[in-house]
C-alpha cells in the first residue's frame, strides 16, 4: 500500500527541542530526537546538514538506505524524501537547517550553489576527520550564539558570513572525498553533472532546455527525466535558480545599473528582467537592491 508523502517545513523545525532560529530561513538544534518521528515518507522543504555526535540513526533518502554513526556528517537537500527513520535513544547530532532562499542569499557565486547539492546526492553520509569534526562543532556553537544575540545590529549579516565560511570549510570536505572517490557515477549522474557544468558556463546566454540537451546529444525529454529523477528539480528550475542567484549577487554586490545587468544576462530589456525577477523573488530588482 502506497503511503502519502508529508512535507516538513522550517516552521515545524522551530518547535523541535532547544532550537535557535532566524525568521529569514535558518534553524539550529542539537535535539533532533525531540522532533516527531514521521510515520510517512517526508519531503524536506529545506537543506539539512548534521553532525552525529552520539548514538546511531537509520533512514532512507529517495528509497536509498543510510546509516549514521558518531563522526558522520549527513546531507539532505531540499525536496528529497526521507522515510523509514529510526534512531537509538541516545542519538545526538548538531543539526543545521537552511531554506534554499536563505542559502542563495549568502553564497557568493553560482558554483557554490550546486557544489554542495550535487555532492549530497552522491554522498549523503560522510565520515569526518577529527579536525573536521572540531571545525564543524566550532561553527555550530558560534552561529547559535550569534542567532541568540538579537540585540546585535548586524546579526543577520554576521550569521550569513559565518555560514558562508562554514560552507567553504565543508567544501574542503567535498574536495577531500572527491579525491578518494572510486565508484564511477551512473549514466544518469554523469548526465546531470555535465548538465550542471554546462549550466554554470552558459546560463548567462542560454536558458532553453533544448539547447542543453543538444550539447549532451540527448533529447530534451530524456534530459528532463534524468534531471528530475536525480535532483527532484526540472531543468527549467535549475536554469531559473542560476539566473535568479546571479541577479541577486549582481544587485547586492555590484554598482551596475539594472539596465546594465539586464544586458549582461541577455534579457531583452530592463522591463523584462524586472518582471522575471519579481515572478521568482516576489519583489522588484530595485526593491531588492535597497534591501
């Protein structure tokens, strides 16, 4: 009998024991065992990263069984489905949950967006070295302290900076693991990785799924099926994510006019860019730039 898929949101995670959170889209908790145990497959509405400190947990991500032990770092990207969750009574982990929108607000370039998400699909559980465990723990405690300091005038920017630094340190873990990788990727994984590689290079000028499929010598339908199966997103969603992120970065970190940004990203005109940005972000480019 098929079970209904439930959705887990950051709003729910705020109620879990000992949670510290920011309304912008960030929750930290070291008592994940206080979360209600889902009895149905659960689709995450956020990116989850957690370091197991004690005990043991088992679960499935998109039907693939995973086991977590002390010293393991687990990644689960947004939209992936967790099921068959079981944990020992003494299970403890340092858990960081961040919305994709908040993640996009502190990364500095588009490649950083895909690197962690791509890695998590192939390496949902990673054994850390003693040094890496210490580094993750230090970031976790510092970020918790800064979230709690609601009187700090630069609290949001400070937390974003700490998260960015932490993600760079975790990217070093990605580099270490990838150097030692022996298992060859599946055909679907290889196609998806090539698609993302092409996207990083050409999203400024090419936004048609058919163009990317042509470069990969496959049909648009097959590319869409593979990307959806591997990442739980459509190719168009990936393209839009890259374009919107680049718009965010340029609006916040450059002195270019909106007209110049529209030209850089090959929009027909400034008005078209404005409509596109508002559709995906909810506010106009000028409102976003003003903060």
